[in-house]
């Protein structure tokens, strides 16, 4: 059920776009996403702005976005922020309530990647635990609590999953010039892991541990097993 009327949403989009404010909108189902697309079109037309202006409007969850809506996201420069943890915690319920076909297109990272969208992936704390490694695992495996795969065709590669919490996250926040990738001149914010998520078996990703956390070039966390190295 929508929490806002279409007219109210239209007015909010117009207010934000007029002030060049970036919008992050919570929308789970495809009907609410349709409302967002209508509000985007309304505001752009009312303000005589291009539909594809680089606003980086972000649709939070985009949980049950349709394939045609993903194409419209690309056309309008709108980005989705997915929530693949749903596949684990509520995937079985979604299949029961919505049917297999619709449930299996939940948080479709693979389809978004093919379109060139700069999608992100989040935990929606406190709905699910704040654990980026686990979020990688759910994006790659899409396994429910009963052990069923919720949409095998949308299983992200480890690299796609990593982009969703690094370079794409920086892009969605207009910070791609300073964050998101390991490059000379960018902020040295990164973690050292005990295993490579690109090479371990997919089901083992959730067992990867953070060894060190670097913030602004300085270590702010070290696992006990690595503290000797930083004392040298």
C-alpha cells in the first residue's frame, strides 16, 4: 500500500528537483515504482528539465521491479538500491505469496548489470544485520532459509556483488571521484579480508573475515591475528 498519494509524491519530486536535491525513495513493489516513475516524469515536465538529467535519483529496495521498469531506470538515469538479503530471510514466503516467477526476479542484479545500471545493495538495518560480507553472500547465492535458490538467473557474480557495495555506492552518492575504487588520489578507505571473495567457493563467502579496516589511510581495526604486523 502506498504511504503517499500520487499528487503528494508529484509535489515532493517537483520540490526536490527544483532545488537540485537528490532523492532516495523507498519503494518495494512494482506499483509503487510506477508511482515514482510518474512523479519523476511530472516533475521533469513541470520544470522543463530533461528526463535523463544526472540527478541520480535512487529507488531504495526496488525489490520487485519489473524488467520494463529497469529499462526505464536506465533511460531516466534512475538507479536501484537492491536488498538481496530478502532472498535468504523471506524468499520462501515471497514464493508462496507472489508466485515463483515474480519472487525469483527479486533484486535482479544480473539484469540491472546487463543494462549498465549502477545498482547498489544494502541491509536495511535494522531489518537485517549490518554485515556487508553476508550481503555479498546473499547476492551471489540467493539461497533461502530452507535452502532453496530464489532465482538462479539473478545470481550475481562475486564481482557484480562487490561493485554494488563499493564503486556503485560511491557513484550513487556523487563520490566516484574520491571513493569506491583503489586508485591513486582517492581516499584510502578499504578492508583487508582473510580470503578473496572472487576466488572462494560461493557458499563460503559468508565465512570471510575482515582482518583490517583502513580509514583515511590509517588502520582503525585489526583482528588479533594481524596486530603483530602493524607493530613492525
